[in-house]
């Protein structure tokens, strides 16, 4: 069964196709440095680390201390892990297999 996002439209499809064209870390840095602000990119990286730590059953206090994420951000990521589209879970699983 194909996942149908509520966010799906031609512009988002184009963005995701662009991301899928990236071939290595250097290309990722170049693309994301152009398309995102420094703060946006750091926020995305922070959320991924928060998701990783939540799946490791770390406490909100530990996560906030290490990532400097607010409890609101940690809670939002936790909600996505529980009720979301399983995107965090899928990518964390792939990252675990890669390492």
C-alpha cells in the first residue's frame, strides 16, 4: 500500500526528487546549505538526534541536555514517533544498518 501524504503536491514532489538525486555527503551539504538557513538545517539535525535518543529510551532531561532542544521540540518529535508516518523510524533503522 502506497503512503499518501497530506502534504503531497507538485512542488514537494520536486523537492523530494531533488533530494533523491543527491549522490554523496558533499552534494548534500552544498544543496542543503543553499536551500536552508543555518538555523533550519541545525533544527532538522537536532530533531533527528532527538528521535534517535527517544528510541534509545533516553529521558527528556538527557535529551535536552545533550541536544539543547526545548521540551516542546522533544514532545513534538515524540508525538511524530508515536502517531506519525514512521519516517523517523524508517530512517533511523536505515542509519543503524549502515553503521
